[in-house]
C-alpha cells in the first residue's frame, strides 16, 4: 500500500528541520517495533519551497501499514539534541553553515507544525501549498573543508567451496546488502547527525570480495573520527537476525513482480555482477536459509576520510 501525507510548512527552513526531526523519530519508532526499511517499508520525505512537507511511504507488510497509518499519533520531542542534530544533518546535506538562528521562533514554529495534522491524500491529488513566511533560520555556504566523509562498507568473502553456488551468493549479497544499507542509512544519519549521499558496488573476482559501499557527509565539528557507527551497525545486525528480517525478505522476493522496488532487476544484476539469472532461478535463490547464510558472514566496517 502506498501512503502519501502532506503538511503545510510556510517557514521553509523550519519545515525542512521538522521533516528531519519527524523522519528520524518515526524510523526510530518503526525499528523499535522491529519494522525494517526495504523489507517492511520504503520512506521518501521532502520539503518544498512552495511551503509544504511531503512524505510517501510504500508499505510491504500489514504491521507496516498499521504503523504508518497512525502517522498523526507520532509526535517527536523538540529539545537541543533533536534540533541541533537535525541542523547538523541539513548543514551536511546542503554543505552550508548557520548564518543566523532565532531559537525561540524556531521552537515556536516547530510546535505549531506539530499540532498541524498530516493530510493523507491520493497520489493524483494536487499538493497543498502555503504562503511563504519570514525565515528564523538563515544559512550561508560552507567551505568543503568543513566536512568529513564516513565510508561504510558491507563486505562478503565469496568462497569457491561454499555450499551455495558462487553466482547465487553474489545475487543474494546484492539484495541483502542493499536491504541492510537502507536501514543503516536511517540509523547512522540519525545517530551521527550526518547525511547519506552516495553508494556504490564493487566486486573483485581475484580476491572474491564483494562490497556495498555508502558515503555519509558529516560536519567536522560533529566528528573527526569514527565513533559509535560500528556499534550501531552491530545492533542492527543483531536485531534483524532476531526479528524475522530474513523470512520477510524471502517472502517479499517470492511474491514481488519484476520492476518492483524490492525485486532486483536484470539490468542491475548484469551491470553490477555480469550475471544473467532467470526469474524462477532468482526466486529459488532467496530462501530464508540462504539469506541467513549471507547475514551470518557479512562484515560492516567504517572508515573516516
């Protein structure tokens, strides 16, 4: 089920701030209920200069539908940590620094947006627009030297003597790593107050190592080295192994159609792995057992540049 919500946010900069705070809060609440991105849902949130916030949620399981249908009951707290953390995310996202900040006006406006209900609408409806207002947050361009890069690598060593065919392991990793990355992008940006902006895929046939790589931009005043990112990743891996991630991912692949978000396209498999897999063969690969084998053998590492 696709759910689309909008909320009027005439103060554009505060609307963007509210979007970050709100999305961090709801993804944290979703994870607490053992709902996982890619497997249970996909969330896309944006703030528009016309004066509104837009959230689109693709839900893949009944618990996810029930959770996200109650969006208006989910209300984050506004404090120094949530506000400053979201500001750091936005600064990393847009490569800017704060030129002026009216803290009392920002808090007042955030609270006003909090009590404004989300409007659920069909995708064909015209989006709400609001009159623009004065801006209690002003940004200025920042030097690129102000930001560092956290590189996240999800790695699997492919062994020729593995019980699963090499080609099957590669395709399994392609999807499983993407699913893990989707959740880490939520968890790392939320915990480290950074912005995810690029991902890539590497396969070295000589060493047999395959990697899913993701980059996060972070303000150097926030961090100049790796901190608790490894612990966040380890916690996520432990949680997904305990709460049905593999079985739901398997079921999702079995039931999904070619072209859907969670279904690996033939073009992606060919471009990243140089393999050709039939749809029937693909579905046979994604058993819960095989997914668990990959989960139990991957490594997640972080480096700072």
